[in-house]
């Protein structure tokens, strides 16, 4: 009996090794697209006049990396954390010299996101007299940049097919700037509401393009609860208490975000019918973030959820004329006790909480953890 029981345990060990091996190789690469929630250092390469945007100055990057990288946070952003969770290298910004010349492990992934980027092209908005003061790079520009890079990612048609099939694509978040820059251009909600369906459809169309190229797994994030952001709360203060929910967030702004998210889910449902073999994953960062806004203190955010850690003062420590990174702005001592980093963006600690609740399946549809089970959690600080 002894030999058979030891060969059985040998068999089990091999089986276990295969399972661990296959989950570790769940995705062989990760490709990200989006805006300032995702950009890891692309924006500076687009500044033709050599100017250095405020997120390239300390204290950006102080918690992780130890220096500014161009990420709009004190550390890693959600895409970085997803990459780490699946055992992949943190994807480099696509416009870095190294990525452009085929270096920096680009076969394991690349980050195409650009601060300020919108789902729809600048031409659409210019007709409405709406301008993005940060960038004109749209979602489609990023998708084209990915397409142009494919030849340096793989060697043969079958190699490229494998790469695309086994990669995780994270398309967004997109949409936030489509609305934010419209509001900042002086347009009100009655001008914006009618084009929200166009934005939602464009994002689904972007996912369709990736699937047509050969992608099998595409995460499509919602927009965040923008009405809880220090920036929005500062730009649109209201004397009417009814304009705020019981967490202190602006109801009309969160309604706008929820409307976008509803339409996006409808579009993704239609897309799943067109591509039954693709994993199209609605990624609900709105509600993943909302669970933090719901009870920040119980999660260790003693600084609260609404006030920015880093900024130029005011009730929410946000001042568009004195942004985080500018000389004269101040920063909290411990960013891990704040949800909001700089007015628009969240701290790494908030991103870690959000990422964990996406990857354990709670806020992804279908649930991420059943598609590709990995037991580890994103490391806490
Ligand atoms: C976007 O493009 C328009 C012209 O179409 C230009 O006037 C504007 O300066 C550009 N904005 C940025 C941020 O590059
Ligand atoms: C919104 O803007 C439009 C166009 O500028 C204007 O006609 C309308 O009165 C505005 N609505 C509100 C509620 O301010």
C-alpha cells in the first residue's frame, strides 16, 4: 500500500504544481488605456513646449516609487496593482523611449493612458465649443498606438494571436474627462446629458475593436463617483443642503456618473451578444469606491474621504490655481489616512482597496475571480 499512497501524493503534488503554474500564467501580458486614473508617465512626452505638468513634481509618487513618475497619485494606480496581482511587471508608459524602442518588458504589457484623455475625439467637442486643456489624445488614438506597437510585441501571426488571446486588456476608465472638461468649458448638465449615450457607445466600440484585433479578455471600468471628488465639490458648491447626499457628495454629479455607468452596462450587454466567446468585464469602480466613501473611518481613513491630502487649501484642500505639486501647495503627513489624493485622484491606499474588491470578484461582472482564480491579495502597505 505504501508505494501507491506515495505515488498518489506524488501525483497530487504534480497536480497542485500544475494548478499553481497555470494560475500564475493566467495572463501573459496586460495592456491599459485611459486617463489620469491610469497614466504612468505619458503626458510629459506630449508637452511640445517642454513644460512639466504638476504631477511630475513631489509629493507625487512619495509612497511608492519614491519619486514622481507622472502618475496622479502618491503611488501605484489600479492598472499597476492589477499587473502585480497577476505576477506581471508594472506596464511602462507607451511613450517612454524604452517602450518605443522595444525595451522595458513590453511583451508583458504597456500602458497607453494619457492624463486628460477622453473617449470621444476633440473634433466632436470642438463643435460644441468644448475644450480639453490637458490633451487632445482620445481613446481611439490610444487604440491606434497599441495597434502600431503590435509588430514589436510578437513575431509571427500565431505568436501575435497567442499574445492577444492571453492578455488582459483594461479599457479605461474613460468618460470622466468627457464630462469634466465639458463642465469646465462652462457647459451645464442639459448640454452634457444628450451626449452621454454617445460616450458610452464609443467605449463599447473601443472594446469591440480590441476583440476584433484578437483580444479575449477586456475589463471596461465605469466612471468614479465624481460627485464625491474634492475638485467637483470645490467647483460646484451649493447653498442647498438637498444638493448633497448624506455622505456629503453632490447628487447631480453622481447621477450624471450613474447614468453613464448604466448606459455603459447596456452597451456591454449588446457587445457580449456580438462576441459570445470574449470575456467582457464590466468593472464597477463607482461602487467599489462608494464602499470607501460610505465608511472611510472604519477603513482607517482618519482624514476622511472628501478632503484632498495634497492641494492648495480651501474647504476640500483643492484649489485649481494652486495644485498638488505646485510651489505653495501643502500635503498631509500620511496619505494612507486619506481617500482623495489631489482633488481628482485617489491615494494608493484607496486604489489598493478598490483593486482588491475588483479582483475578488465583488465589483466585476462577470466575476474576475472565477475567470482566472488567484488567491493572493494585492499587498497592503
Ligand atoms: C487641441 O486641438 C486644438 C485644435 O484642434 C488646439 O487648438 C488645442 O490647443 C489642442 N489642445 C491641446 C491641449 O493640445
Ligand atoms: C444650460 O445651458 C443651456 C445652453 O447654454 C441654456 O440654454 C440653459 O438655460 C442652461 N440650463 C440651466 C439649468 O442653467
